[in-house]
C-alpha cells in the first residue's frame, strides 16, 4: 500500500494566487524527485451540517480559507528519500519564509499509511 503526507493550512483568500504559483513549483519538484501524486485543493464547502468544519478546527480568521493537500509515495521509506532530495533542491530553498503566502506555523501535517485505495 502507498504512503501519504497530508497537509491542512489556513490561507488568506487574497493570497491564493501567490500560493498557486508556489504549489505549482512544489508539484514540479516533488514529482521530479519521485512522488507518485501531488494534489492541492482550496476550500469550497467548509461548513457541512453535522460535522466539525475545517475552519473551526484550524481557527480560521476572517478572510481565510483552507488548503487541503496530499502527496503520495510508494512507502514511508520512499517518502523519506523523496523528501530528502526535495529539501536539497535549490528551487525549494529559493523561497523566502517571510514572503510565504501563509503562516507556516499554522500548518497541520501528518504521514499516513493507506488503509483503503482503488
């Protein structure tokens, strides 16, 4: 079964275009270094009835929405190798943390073993 890194992050709606540019670079770099799949999604229906909305869990501020993202690998060991190469890639180090379109301290992240897949 595959292995997945999952991310949730709050982002100011006005900074979505800058985030898209950064996400496209990330997709290119992760795929070049061996990730099987790379997805970034922007919040659309974040207030479902009968469930805790993402916005409450992330403590969204007015004018923010959620990015839900995941990267797929063959295994955790494969993920570790790919991420090591990504972190050494000069394109990833060219981003100034102060100019990020979101607050990196608010990212929710985890690695997941796949239970069910098709």
